[in-house]
C-alpha cells in the first residue's frame, strides 16, 4: 500500500468537494439550519434533542443506546426530551438559575445525559468531571468554578470534600440512598413534570465548563457558549459525515471535551442514534459493540487503536463489523502504522482530526472525500483559517516549523478562562489563537503535527499538567522536590515520569516509590500518577526557582541539554 497518500474511497459523502467548499463557505449559512434563525430564541439543548422530539418523523427514533456489562437501555428523542425536562424541573425546584454552575461527577449512564441536558435547559452551566478523579482533582474544580450543585453517585460522594466547599449548596445523588441531607435523583424525577419551559438564552451565554491542564498552575476552566452549536453541527455533518441512518459511537468520556462536543452535541444536533458504552475497555467488548449495534461511524483515539492493534487480527475475526463505514481519531498523533493496520482490519481509512478543549470543535481534519496523507492531521475546516506563525505572530512559509495558530474567532472557540482574563488573553497574538502545538504545513496545505511547545503531557490522549502532579508529589512526606515530564511510549504516546528528591531520613526503596505513586493516584487520578519515578540528587531549576523540565527531558532522552544559562548554579 502507498503510505504517502491514500486516495479517497467511494461513497456518498455530505461534503463532496472540500476544496470548493473551503473557498465559498460562510458560517452565516449554517445559522439558517436552526430554528432560532427565525425565532431568535436559543438553547443548545433544544436544538440537540427537543427539535427532533417535536418532529413526528424523528420523535420515536432511538437517540441514545446505553450499553454496559450490567445494563442496556434505549431512549428515543421523545423520551430524552421528557427525561431532561423532568430533571430541569428538579433543578428549578432547587433554585438553580441561569448562569449557575452545576457539576456532574459520575460514570457514563443514561442519567448523566438526562442531567446534562436538563442543566442546559434551565440556562445553567454544566461542568462534567471525569469519574476517575480523586479528591484533590474534584476539589480544585468545584472550588474554582464555585459550583452551586453537584450531581454524583453515593459511591463517588466520598471523594467530594463537601464541608470544605462553601459554595456547594446542593448535592443530587443518583443511586440507592437513604441520605436525607441530599437530593434523591430517582425520587425527585418521579415527582417532576415531563414538560418544561426552556430558558431561552443568548448565543453568547455560557453552557459548559471543561477543566483542562496547562504547564503551570491549577487546571483552568475553559468556558463555552451556546453559539458553539454551529460548529458542532457542521463538523459532525462534514467530518463525522453523519447521515440519517447512521449509528454513531464516540468512545470518549463526557468528562473530556470530545465526549461532549462529539459524544452529545455533534451526533444529536444531526439527529443520529448515539451509542454510549459504559464499563472497562477490552478489545472483545469493543468489537462486540461495533457488531451488536451495527455501528457505522466511529470516533476514537490512537491509544485505543493501538491497543486493538496489539490484540491482533484474531481478536476482530469472530465479529461482523461490516456496518462500519467511517472511522475517526483525535487526541494525539495518529501513527501511519495504525492507519495501515486500519486499512487491514477494517478495510477503511482512519481519519485524524485535530482540535483542543479550548477550540470547542474540530479545526483541522481529514475528510472522507479528500486524499489522506498518513501522519498529517489534514486541512482546516471550511470557515477556519489555520497557519503556522513565528513567535512574533508572522505567518511562515510552507514546510517551516512553528506555532500552529488559528485566526480568531470561530463559532465554538472558548469565550473565557473562568475567572482568569489574563490567562485567556495570553492565548492570542496578532489576532491569532496560538495553540501551544508546533506543526508545519506542506505545499498542498496539509498540516503536520510536531509536538507540544510547552510542558503539557499527553498520556493515552489525556492531557495532564506537570504542575498538578508535582504539587501532589511534594505533599508526600518523603518528597522534597519534584519535576515531572512526559516520556515517549509506544502505546500511550507518553507516560508520566517524575524526578524527585527525598527528604532527610528517607531512603530510596521500591516500596517507597510505589507508595508515592499510589499517593498521587489516590489524590488526583490514576491517569495522572507517574508510571516511573526516579530519585535524583537535585531537581534542576532556574535562578528564579522554575523547574527546568526541558532539561529533565533531555537527560531522560539522552539529548543535548541546550541553553542552560538560566540554570540555578
Ligand atoms: O497537543 C495536541 C493534542 O491534544 C492537545 C489538546 O488536548 P485536549 O484539550 O485534551 O483535547 C483533546 C481532544 C480534542 C492538542 O494541543 N492533539 C489533539 N488532537 C491531536 C493532537 N495531537 C496530534 N494529533 C491530533 N490529531
């Protein structure tokens, strides 16, 4: 197979001619697809669910298929409208109002989706938290957002330091509970009316806060507004190529942006059946899901594909996955080997897409009707201007590496970093949004990812800030100082490696290092715990006390150390 270029495959795609459309596209046209174009009344939850529920041709179509080892449930658009109305009524009863932050901390379940949509229907701002977060991670996010309400399960409640969060007035528990201190989800849902008057909001009103990590400081709240629907809708139509009879599966958790933009909004704005899978990953389960639900469009991540790849061809053979017609990837570099494997295993191309929590939706993509160059992230979505710029904000010619940047604004762009205006401003230069990724563009306009320019770690597609991990490490009684880096790993992209110095009286031992690892795991989350910990004599720092992670990385990789003139001594 020619791995330089894989030509487009035959099919009837929503976007037939990318180049043509790129020249003519205008976001204004997309607005006409929405009811608010005439009514002036906006709510993304209405466009996502109610609009289909109110359409006799679509009302009884399955919107959500939930499948987990111990549970299977299907909800039509009409049922999902009613359930989210009921939850919106519960929220109203407990005095949740427009602009309030309501957080969700629970595993994927039908209740998650009813609650999430209910939050949007009252005009509040939803804050989904990854279920694997431990106490510190939960606390940081609830504290910063000043969340008024949290929806969680009785099992997860013990990771929520309720008494130390003065703004957190109410807790909704989903599950068996005898607690009289908290709101019982099922009981209140039963009593709630199935009809609800949606809170109509402005396109620029907030709807979603996703916390994500940078290289410094605590995780930051990336703030998204209802207007993002324009881009969720159009990218799901042209990049995911969603069509009327598709069954779609996005493997991302709604605690991360892919799980909301393309696990909720993209598919449902397009009125497509959405499969949601609970439980743990295993190649057999995944192939079985593709088979049993006749999944036709599938959005996943390189780490998952690499795991399937290492499970071998025999793992896929017993399953009939012939309904699959379009496969996509996001979150980390998609290796050409994985694409070659996909051509073998699925007889399909795996389409890489590039975007970020801050961008709200896909920006640089491979399209079904466009030739693919394996290793390239593809070309900018129509209506999006992407470029490579230098540190002064000047555009660079083809094939020169620089900052991957996007002309601001675009419909789904974040509108703020919660309570940190200076942080928000720091993303922009000369009218460009600067991504923090380095890349180059070739003569044909394809973009090629090169790496992160800051110290942010990408492990199994999950974004981890070194500062958070370092802060947790030094809370351990044995640890004096810590510096954390991403170390290249064939399956996970990167793993987290920590360098530490020990306090007096502590000696290096396997038990101690494991104890430190567990300490981070229990404090933050499993994916943020260092897989490798190395005891060092000293952690290199600048004269102003900043940890020189770059130097740690060079040591680790045996690379030249470059400019060390700012080193402490
Ligand atoms: O470094 C890029 C990498 O993931 C970062 C964004 O992470 P996050 O905000 O968690 O969003 C992930 C999913 C939208 C980017 O700055 N990244 C994302 N997609 C790709 C990628 N790196 C290489 N190729 C991609 N397709």
